C-alpha cells in the first residue's frame, strides 16, 4: 500500500546524502513537542502511582479499586496502541496526534476535579486511550521527520531522555504535590499538555492521510476487542485468580478474537496491519527485547516501591529519591547513545543493555538476603538497571523502525510500544501474584524482603532470556562470517 504525503518542512530541503540533515529551529521545535508529550506520559504514570494512598484515603477506595486507577490506564493504553499507530498512518499523523493530545488534557482536568472513584477510573481509561494514539504517533512523526541514520539516532536519544526524565520527575513531583493534595498530580499535566498542543499545531508539518485502503472494519474490531480483552484479563487475573472460569474464558475469547484478526489480515485487500512486517528478524528481536526491558524494569521498581514504603516505611518523597539515581543515569547517558549506535550498531547496544539488566538483578539476588541494604544492594542494582535502560530504549526503538517505509512507521511504532506495554502488564501481573503468594510465607520481620524474592527471581529470568535472544544471533553471525586469509 502506498501512502502519498506532503513532505515535512525539513524534508523539502533535504540534501542528497541520506545521512545528512540540517537541524533547523523548526526541526528542533518539532522534536521539543514530541519530547514534551513523552515527558507527560512518564510524568503522569509516576505521579499518580505515588499519590495512590492519598487518593484511597480521601475517596474511600479499596486496594482493588486503587489498582484499577493504574490498570484502567494500562487497559486503554495497551489495548489500543497497535490500532493507534496504524490509525496515524491512515488518517494523518498530525491530525491524530493533536486530537489525542487534546483528549489527554481534558481527561486530566476532569480527573483532578471528580469526587467519585468510578469516574476517576474512567478518566484514567480515557487518558490511556489518548496515550495509545499520542505515543506511537509521536515516534512515527519523529522517524519520518528525521533521516534514518545519525540524525534519527540523535533524535531518538533526546526523545528517550525526556521519557526517563518524565518518569523520574514524576516520582519527585508526586511526592511534593501529594503533600498539598493528590488532585495536583492530575491537574499539573493540564497546562503542559495545552502548551504542547498549541506548539504542535504551529510546528508539526501537515501530512496527507492514505489515498486508499485501510478500510478494514473487521480487522479493527477484532484487533481492538482482542487487545482490550487480553490486557483486561492480564491485569485482573491476580485478584480474581489465574484459573478462575471468568479469567480462563476471557483469555480464550481474547485469543479467538486475535486469531480472527490474523485470519482477516491475510485475506483482505488492504489490511489494517501488514503481517509481513514481522518477517524481519531484527524487528522481532527488538519487540521481544522491549518486553524483557520494560517488563523486568517496571516490575522491579514496583517491588522496590512497595518494599521501601510498606515494609521500611519510607515516605513517598524518600522513596522517590531512593529510586531517582536510575532515572538520572538514563537522563544523563541517553544523549550519547545515538553516537554509540552510529559507531557500534543497535544489536551490540541492545546486547549491552540486556547484559547490564541481567547483572543488576543477579547482583541484587546475590547480596539482598532477607534485609537488603540500600547502599550495598539496592543502589548498585538500580544503577545497573538505569544503565541497561539507557542503552536499551533508544537502541530498541531505532532497530524496531529501521528499514520501514514511511507509510508504515506508525505501524512499526505502535507494534514496539504495544510490546512494551503488554509485556510490562503481563510481567507485572505475574510479579503481583508471586508477591501476594509470598506474603503468606514471609518471616514477618521488620525489614523482611522474603515475599518479594519470587518476583525478583522472575524478572531476573526474563532479563536473562532477553540477553540470550540477543547473544545467539551475534554468535551465529560471527560463526558464519567468511574467513579471509
């Protein structure tokens, strides 16, 4: 399928050299808008996580209801990501990006004003839906605006800095704002989103939607239904039980819908998702690697949050400062990753990322015992994990979109974001179940880490699988490399 687009302002003056590109003020402005939206996504997730106890106390919400303030966002985000990325390709990236950003701002405002738990969860779901369109669309705008090669790698490095900075800043701001009232954690993103919306309207170049094709209603319905049901099943299973009839039935139905989607895409003339994109081994490895990265990293931070606050009784701000070194390392190291990609290539950088992640978890397990010391165990582990994230995020995003035609950049971006969110939701659900089970067998000491050990074992295994997935191809390539005399 061919999509005709009006070239962005930067593209009109592109030199003949593929890897050469002049970074004009407008080009920097476009990157700033995209980075601001990624920053908002990270800021929102981490701020709300810190504010959950205060929200529960004021609105009288149970632990289960509080979980759905997080899970509602995950449900909307993970369930619609792949559709969001492809919709941007078909309807126009600028249009989809701006509409979704406006919805995000409105939902943030309403969430900060409501006094009902159900309405609050509903606004979180709507924000997740909006982010499902802004996140992959932002990445696809970036990859179609910046040339593949040094320019794109540099832009991706800056992009990842703002993602990490948003999450890290959210931890600190969440602790500070919650002391004034949890509503500020919802209201603070509103003016930032409005500024990004105005700047995006002025700076992001117009593009044309697809001239034809993409009218795959059956594919859209089966994909959306299957993804929403799959994510819902995963995030609700720890509470309901993995063998509960409703859990099993909803997962079977989700698999059936996704199988119907695959069958539809193979038959229609203009598929919503071209399945042939998965024939590239590098793209498949990138998507599996992002599952290992996000799934293990976010789940480990979740366990650390519970341990530091619930077991050691640290305040939200103390906990945020304790986990901050990993985010700072990502923020300071990420700008240099683009140059490293140019020099060494994405496979080696992703391998280094998986090695750093694995070493961080192994170090934690080797030194933690039942009362891990912050200086000896937690801090070194967080630094190794931060290094792994810094090397991995930009490299994986670059590999997941390299060599993809501009008409399918939204699809590739949506695919890798879906892998990240779905992987994080699945691993976090499994970790939650393991921690809940371990809490019944813990020693009950004042600093007992015993209930969390099964969860750390799981994320360590996931990181090691991600390491193996990237080691084997490099070894095979080296083994079959022609030997010269």
